[in-house]
C-alpha cells in the first residue's frame, strides 16, 4: 500500500519541478533529461512518469525543431500544484 503514495510523491515532485522551471506553456517547455538531472531520477523513469502525467492531463508533450521531446504543465497541472499551497 505504501507504493502508490510513493509514486504520487514522485509525481508531485515532478510537477513541482516543472512549475519551478516555469514550464507552464509550450514556449517554456523543458527537456526531460534536464529535469531528470535536477530530480536525480533516471531519464527513462522520468519520461515514463511524464507520459503517465500526460495521460492524466497534468502535463503536455511536444517536439522541438530538432525532434527532441519537451514537456510543460497544462492548466490542470498548474491548478494541481497551486492547490498544494492553498
């Protein structure tokens, strides 16, 4: 039973980091590898979690001009993070 809570904690850390990096719209999307370094998570694990957050509507993904995947919070993701502080 502790596993889902730990999984959710990591997801919150990811969302918080995207918020801290101001990745809140497509023009400010960030590379997953950069976020993985900051959070000290393997890039493969972070990408898996990011796509799970995409499926849940908290994060959006896009490709930049050279084809690299980037991620940013959606409006729902911003609301999720801001709800932690109210």
